[in-house]
C-alpha cells in the first residue's frame, strides 16, 4: 500500500459515485490549480482512497478525503491523512483547516483522532431548503498532530 501524488482521474470514479461532498469533476478542475496538493492511496495499482488539499504558504485546507467503502475501518483514512500532512509539514505548512458536515460523526472522529480541534461553525452551510445543516470548522497545528 502506497501513497502517491495524484496525477489524473484514473481509478477514482468508483470513489465518487453517489456520495456527499465535492464531485470528481470539481476536484479534477481544482487539481489543475497550483494551490492543489492531492494524493491517492494505492494497493497494487488499485485506488483505495484519495485526499485533496489546497495550500497557500503555511496554511492548507483539507478539501476532501475518501476511502473506498469496502476498505473502511482498516486505518487507511488515518494513514492517508497522517502521511499527507507530514509531506505538507515538510514543505512548510504549519496549519491545516477543514470543514465537515455536522452529521458526519465518522469523519469528525477521524479528525479529532489526529488532533484537529473545533474552531467554528458555519450555520446552515450545507444542503438546500429544509434540509440544511451546519458545517463544523476544525483546525490542526501540525506540530500538535497526534502520534499513531
Ligand atoms: C471518513 C473516512 C475517510 C474514514 O476512513 P477510514 O479508512 O474508514 O478511517 P480509519 O479506519 O482510518 O479510522 C480512523 C478513525 O476514524 C474514526 N472512524 C472510522 N470509521 C468509523 C466508524 N464507522 N464509526 C466510528 N468512528 C469511525 C475512528 O475514530 C477511527 O479511529 P479508531 O479506529 O482508532 O477509533 C471514510 O469513512 C470515508 O471515506 N467516508 C466517506 C467520505 C467522507 O465522509 N469524507 C469526509 C469528508 S469531510
């Protein structure tokens, strides 16, 4: 299993079928921008997960993290996040921000596990009509990242 920089959309379609979050089309547009840093986790050429950030100077923002459904709860999400943050830290990033749906307990637990702390809330940020929900903002100072 290896984390490698993302170069194209190969093997990613299955990860982005029928889920919440940014579409693959949006992410591939983002990928063309200089601020984008993205990696895929691969096992014998099969994509198991992907992680996307934007980065400007010492600050990064986690745009999306996704592990294929049949490979969840095996530590891959934590590994992908930890390894990509370590690369960003080496490149001079000191702080990472993210926002997550209030209902996404699993992702929030993952982020807290690595040391992210809640830093704010965007009320009624996601959804439409009666089905809106808050975005929880979280921040990690990279020197405070939890050890595995
Ligand atoms: C969030 C996601 C990336 C986690 O990936 P994963 O590989 O399953 O996570 P891991 O196995 O590395 O687990 C890491 C931590 O996440 C939390 N976690 C993961 N799955 C969980 C579950 N089903 N229930 C509760 N907590 C869970 C736990 O805190 C876990 O640490 P622990 O096992 O030591 O308690 C994955 O569930 C996913 O792709 N979800 C859909 C996309 C998504 O919601 N992305 C986040 C957008 S903000």
